[in-house]
């Protein structure tokens, strides 16, 4: 009886992790003899966890970008062959304001480094208050760099007082973009808002956290986070107070329409960072809404029909090369730097070392390559 039970249990365990196609391996590996063989940057039974390389204690402490005592949050990096420098675009709070007053004190900083992992040096405030959430991408058709972001006309505050997310997000987290032929600028004045908010009772009355994928024919999938108007009113929350949706346009400049009236991920997430891997499909990292220490992963073969977004790619604990763990209070805004072959090479995050949503700096951590 016990033996039979064990045989049945073993079969159940084997079938629960057995794969038949690469979509059972998170589109991050091949299914070989019913087992996932993961691409270098990924690990786990279903290849949905990031294969992060432990950091030295100094690298974890110093981060990639620290500008005096100011708070930075979420960085995109690209290499520029005009000057052989890595260029970073990152949200940075004015003065010594922390994340607790990101609305209206966030600006967008341009910083550079000789080394992908830093240290990056402050070069200029590219877009002043209020601008946040830069997402750099390149449009091969026009040869232009595009900086998607959120922004409005709010002035920063002298005393670092903030506007609660519940109010601030209602009127000034609209999605805009700027473009430039060079990472050294000049950048155009930010566009008009690209994506209309949903109806008063829609899941996406607030439309924020842009992440575009631009296809070769110009068609653009702009992933975003939506939140209802009355996000703190339980009766109106429904199942999805904060999740990820998509808007689609024939060109990155618009006009954008929403193909679905509901989110594309069934799991609650925010801060999408989406990309297209030509050899496997569409992929996305997000930050967990109800499990805020976790970074999640979602995948799709067509960019519209996605996995749930519940797979955990990493958490806020960073393993150090001496085997110990550096515990961060927040590790969010996951952004990947891809190598020349288009493989994920570095993960960039905003991290809070001491206090939940307090002071933050920018961390980079390499991903396994072989
Ligand atoms: C920020 O804080 C540092 C350290 O406390 C202080 O030296 C600096 O003057 C402050 N800067 C501003 C702009 O308030
Ligand atoms: C870049 O930084 C890493 C980590 O500090 C270091 O190991 C590497 O040698 C640096 N590379 C260059 C080109 O300076
Ligand atoms: C979405 O993908 C899932 C899994 O691949 C599939 O079962 C489902 O039929 C697809 N839905 C649509 C609307 O294509
Ligand atoms: C993070 O590390 C701390 C300290 O080692 C531990 O208590 C906690 O369970 C870890 N969290 C996760 C999600 O692994």
C-alpha cells in the first residue's frame, strides 16, 4: 500500500514539473526529455527565476548609481558608441526627498559610466518635476531613442511634502515620451499623453508605468499599470486593484487603443518591464502588488495572451559572494540590460536599504551568462 502510494506520488510530482514544449519552460529554455533546460540567465524547474550572480558586499552597498544622499529609483542603461560610455536614465527625487513624496518631487536624471555596473556619475537633470518612470527604448525604423515616462506640470515642494498616491495618481501620472537621435540628446519636449484613462468605474482609471515593445512594422504594444479611481474603496476594488494592461498603436507616437477591457495578467502586478525575444517570444518582469518583496515574470507567444504573472523571478534578498544575504526593504522597478546577443545580462533595480519606501539607490546585479 505504502509502496503503491509512493509510486503514485512520484508520478504526480514528475508530471507536475514535466514539460512538453518551451512554453512550459517560461519561453526561457528548451524542453529536453520532459525536463526544462534553461537559457543561461534563467533557472528553476520552469526557467522562470532569474539566475542572478552573487554580488560583492561593496557592490551591493555602493550600487550602480548613488548621487550624494539623493534617492534614485529605476534605471535604464544603454551603451553609446559616440563616446564609449554607458548612459543611464533614472528617476531621482529633488533635494533629499525620499520615495514617500515621489509625487511631485521626482525628476529624470541622465548619468554616465565607463562600466556597465557603475559607478554612474550625474550629468544633468533631463526632465524636472514632475517626471518619473523612464523607460528607454530604440526605434530601429527611425533610428531614434525614445524615453517613455510619466509626467505632468506639478512643481516639486520645498519641504519634500508629497501628495498621497491615491490623489496624485489621479491627475498626474500620464504617459508621455520624448525622442532623440543620440543618447547625448537633445531630447524633444515630452509629447501629449498617449493613453486615455479608463472610465470612472474601470480597472484602469489611472494609467501609468509605461513599457513599450515596438515591432518592425511600427506596431507598438504599450504595456502599462492600471489602477481604479477608488483604489481604497473595497466595494469598487473588484479582484484587480492594480494590474498590467496593454494599449496598441500603429506607431509609437499613437494613436493608442485598448484591445481588451480587462488586464492581461490575472495576477496583481505593477511596474511592467516588457521585451521581445526574437527566438522565443514576449516576456515581462513586474513588481508584485500583494507580495511587494517579489519580482514576477510573465510570458506570451503573441504579446497579448499572457501567462498569469504569478511566477516569482527574484525577491528583495540579494545573495552576496560570501554566501550571506543583504536584505532590502524594497527591491522594485526591475529593468534589464541586454548584451549584444540580446540576452539578459544585468538586472537594475531601485532598492531601499533601511526604511520601507524611504531613501533608495540604484543597484545592478549581473545575470549568469553560460
Ligand atoms: C541633503 O542631506 C545631506 C546630508 O544630510 C546634506 O549635507 C545636504 O545639504 C542636503 N541637501 C539638500 C539639498 O538639502
Ligand atoms: C566594472 O566593474 C566590475 C565590478 O566592480 C569590475 O569587476 C570590472 O573590472 C569593471 N570593468 C571595467 C572595464 O572597469
Ligand atoms: C491563451 O493561451 C493559453 C495558453 O497557451 C491558451 O490555453 C488559451 O486558449 C489562449 N487564449 C486565447 C484567447 O488565445
Ligand atoms: C530574506 O532573508 C531574511 C534574512 O536571512 C530571511 O529572514 C527571509 O526569509 C528572506 N526572505 C526570502 C523571501 O527569502
